[in-house]
C-alpha cells in the first residue's frame, strides 16, 4: 500500500465549476499537508500549506485536512482554463525532516 | 529573484550509457533536493543536501546514482550506467534552510533511456 493515494483522473470540468481534489494517506504521523500545482513541462509550485486538521482559504482555493479520516482535500471555486494542470498532494512528518511524500497527482482539465 | 535552474532540459541516451544533470538553486538556499518523477507518479526524493552535506539519501540507488554538492551551491546528479527504468523527469528543488521551509522546484530534466 502506498503511503499517499491520489486518484490520477483525468478530471474534466466546465469553466466556473467547483472542483474537488482528494488524497488519502496511511501514516498517522503526517502533520504538514501541501498542495502543489504542476503545469506541463514545468516543476511543481506550492499552492497551499496547512498544519494539522482544519480548513485554510486563499482566494479561490480552500484546503481541508481531516486527520481522523486521514483525508485531505483541495477545492477550487469558479475554475478557470488556466487552472488546467496536475495537482499533487504532499505531506511530511517531523520524523522525516523536510522530506515530502507526494501523491501521484490528479490531472485537471477546465474546458472553456 | 531567479528560480532554480536546471540543465539540460532534455536528454536521450542508450541504456548502459552515463548521464549527468546540473542544478543551480535559488541564491542563499542552503538545502537542495533531487527528486525523480516517473510518468504518472508523484516526485520521489532521491537525495537531500544541507549545504554540502548529505541529510537523506535513503532512496538513492547508490549502485548507479551519485550526487555531489561540493561548494554548497551547485549540484550534479549522475547515473552510470543508465537503465530503461531510469526514464523520468529529474527535478531539483531548494529551500532556505530545511525544516518547514517551502521547497521551490526547477523545471526538471526529462531523461529518456532507449
């Protein structure tokens, strides 16, 4: 079993839709949770960073962490064609130092 | 502020050949990471440097992969000899220090082994 599971998609939605991206994990020691966005032929860039359980909002993006269920989500409101990319969840523990464990990534396509 | 630079961007080699990748981190960043991203998978950490010392190389296939960061700035990752399964994007990232700091990624080097 992988430490971090993420549905690879692709997920195709119309412009303006609300998008929900999810990851599950098995290691209860994970404390820090991140979402990265990766455009084609580019490196990942950090979108959201949360610690422990709860919600965090930044513009059209909301990150949600439910540690009791070992489940994290990223919501994108009013999705735009420019949001089309691969979204990677990543997480780490104090025990691993700054080592990130990534999900496989979900391909998102927003159609105009 | 300039980002993480990597070269070459693309490389095609035959199996059993050698290849080297170069990374220049963001100025002032003490920590440097090399990741391997196989098509359809997330990045996997190969090695982490703090200045010129190795912090974590537990997932580096040491029989064929090597990496160095001699002066605590630039780094090179080498594969010798390459296998078909080494075909992947090799990403370099850097962070200001280490613990808790955001990792900034370069564009990657896409390696194809034939």
